[in-house]
């Protein structure tokens, strides 16, 4: 009998949990998923390990990695399970976003975007490419969900707006991300030494983007105090722990703003002279902030951003046995993606 692949084992485990969940005393096991993506070498793995209390060195994430954590709700109750996915390679592996976020898992997912504050010229294109690709995929999944379960799709669309109070003055001016979103600015220890004016532009820009998408925004570093605050936020996404109501909008301190607590009035206008705003020819507030930001921090060319070499294909690291295994795993991944595509088509036919 051929050995099972990782995906087949995972699928069997999910089915096993479902069958066990339908038996016994009816106690509910909560399962949520958190998807980490962002800047290459931005600290995503470090944050995950800290949240899971794992004292081990962070290793580079080359593609898509998975781990999980458990948390006990109370005495004699099942443990909640949190699935942690991490996309490596910055913006070079956008196609892999579709693997963890699927028709079956979407309603339990949250996204954590980690941005490297020490590299401001890469910040906007990294943020824009990852958020657009993720949102586009989620929108497609919600559309497919609506064909088979219109009530669930409608509930998801309503839930998008739950981060914003009904009487919030900006309610008509924002476009909430389709699932919970947290934006984390990492390497604050380096960022805090930047020129004050540069810090001001980065802080105000990230506040606007987070507020526009109905996201939480916070900065972190290797500081234990900051990591503990981030851990609390991730635990809220992963296990439903009570959300923090604290807020810090002082650009001279690490930002910490829970979704829905900021406002366009507090953020202010883009940091550019009024005489220059008309010259930027922006068609939307988001485009205006982008132009202002990129005027101070010109992005690297797209080719430079995407030219993130895969160490597995670098000739100087060539090893025949490892390379042969890599080819085999690449083929397994392609087969999995083809099978997933067939499953989607079958769902559409059945609906």
C-alpha cells in the first residue's frame, strides 16, 4: 500500500475529528485558523513561535508552512485548536494563498500581515500586493460559497462591518477586509531611530490603511513587553480571547490600535503640503496616500521585488539527492493543486 501524503493524513484527521465531534456529550471543539504573510524576513515565524510558547530558533520559511496550537477552555472540556499557516518569500509566492483559505475553512480564518518597518521602500508594494491577492482570492471563495450557502455568505459580509460601530463617522468611507485582519509593523527597535518626519509618514500611512480595511494595527520588536501584547492579539484571533481595548496613537511610541477605534479625523490628511495634493492626480483616498508615501519612499522596481531567489534552485547549493526529492515534492504540490481545482469544479457542478 503506498504511503499517504501529508495532505491525505491531514484530511483523514479532520474527518476523524468531525466523526468524534458528532458522538459523546456534544461538547464543542473550537477550531480557528490564522494566516501569516508579509515581508520576507519580517519576523512572522518568531511571532508564531512566541504565541505557541516554543523556545526554538526561527528558521527561514521558503514556501508555505503549517503548525498548530491547543488551548484548554476549562476543566474537563475539549481543547480549542488553532491552525497557523505562514507564507514565506514575501510577495514571490502569491499563488499559494489559495491553499489554506478554502470553501470549507474561510469562515474560521483571520489574516495577520507582518510588515518590516526597517525597510520603508519595500513596505507599500509588499502590503499592496499581498492584501490585493488575498482579498481577491477570498472574494472568489465567498462568491462560490454564496452559490451553495447564501445565508453563510451573507453572514460573512455582515460580519465584515462588525468592527465598526454603526454610528462611527467613517462608516461610509471605509472598505472592510472580508475576514479579520491585523497589521503588525515589526522591527520597531530599528524604526524608532528613523528621522521623526519619516516616522510620521509611515505611522500615518499605516493608520490610514488599517482603518480603511477595518484592521487592527500594532508595532512590535524583540521587546518582551511588545511581544506579549502581540501574543494577546493573536490569541484573540486563534482562541477567541477577549479583545484588548487599549490604544496608542503616539508616533513616538509603538502604535497599538484595535480595529474600529481610530478615525480619519484623528489620522489627519496625508503629510504633504496642500498645494501639492492637487498635483498628485489621485482617483481615490487610498491612491492619494500611496502617491504621498511613495514620493518619500520610492519603491524598488517590480522585477527587484520579485527576484527573490529560491535557495533550492541556486547552483551553489546543489545536492543531487536533495534536488531529486525537491522535484518529487514540487510534483506532489502541483498534483495537490490540480486535485483542489477539480474539487472546486465538482462543487460548482453539484450546486
